[in-house]
């Protein structure tokens, strides 16, 4: 159920901030939490293979240190997670620069 404008206005008044500041803070909090979750997922993949980066994982796969399956799929996942973190960082930066 969507939050009504009246509820947003009441929360802004109760917290002593403007509606714009409340909206900005809310979006930033959401993005930071999403980034935290994505970073946890990234760290899980890195820990699974005992590596510190996607590049290191790829090298170990190519060198035969780590079996290709499912490591290639995990490498793709890792690269997608890292790209997602980059997008979130861009969104956070854009919001901070505009406010």
C-alpha cells in the first residue's frame, strides 16, 4: 500500500525535516542498504573461492587452480554484483550532488 502525502508530511513534521530532505534521506538509506546487501553477496562469492577480486578468481580458473564449474558462473555473478555496486554508487553520488 503506497504511503500517502499526508503521512509523508506528518513524518516530516514529526522529525523536523522538510519533505525534500526526508525523501532524499529515505532514498539514500534505501540505496545504502541495497549496496550493503550486494556487498555481502559479493564477499560470500569471494570467500567461497578464497580470492579478493573477480580478476583473481578468473586467473585461478584459467590456471586450473579452481575447477571451471561452477566457478565461471560465480565469476559472472561476481562481475554483475560489482557492476551493481557501481550503479548504486553512481546513484548515491548523483543524489548527493543534487541536494
